[in-house]
C-alpha cells in the first residue's frame, strides 16, 4: 500500500502544473472573447490553487489501475467516482458550475469518461487478443 501512495503522490506532483496552465489558457480565451475583463487576486489565487489540486488528484488516482488485486472494472469505477467528485467539487468551489446544472455536468462527464475509456481500452483489448492468438 505504501508504494501505491508514493506513486499517487509522484504522479500528482508530475501533473499538478497542468491545471493552472489549462486555466490560464481558458482565461486568455475568455478575455479575448470579451467574456471577462479582469480577475481579482482572490479569483486568481483560488483558481490556481484549486486547479493544481484538481490536476494532482486526477493524475494520482490513475494508480488504481496498477493495483493487480482490483478487477479492471472496479478500478475504472473508483477512478471515475474520484474524478467526478474531484471535478464537481472544484467546479462548485470556483463557481464555474451552479447547483441547478449538475445534471448536465454529470451527463457530459459520464459520456466523456466512457468515450475516453473506450479509446484506451478497445485498442489494448485488440492487441491482447492478437497476442493470445499468436501464443496459442
């Protein structure tokens, strides 16, 4: 268990910078589109810290797929649940989503999660199937 926690922290720190980088790009696009004029120091601080934490958790939770004792479906359920709570919590904290729009977020999140998992899982499954045929 200790090695998994260490790997979680390592992955988290490797990608924690990504949240603020993406946030800066989004803020720039919104500014260029005339949707925001300026940000308060408080908005910047909360945005940078929260997106760092969001990226840290999102990267770290992928460690569940390295735990061989967990079935892949259960690992995906854990990852999806943690990501959902992570994103939703920070979106609500920053005011990027309102409580009445959570259902829209949930539908989009679920569709995106399944789509991304299909993109990752299907080619691996095909490759493993081919390898197994060659071994037979």
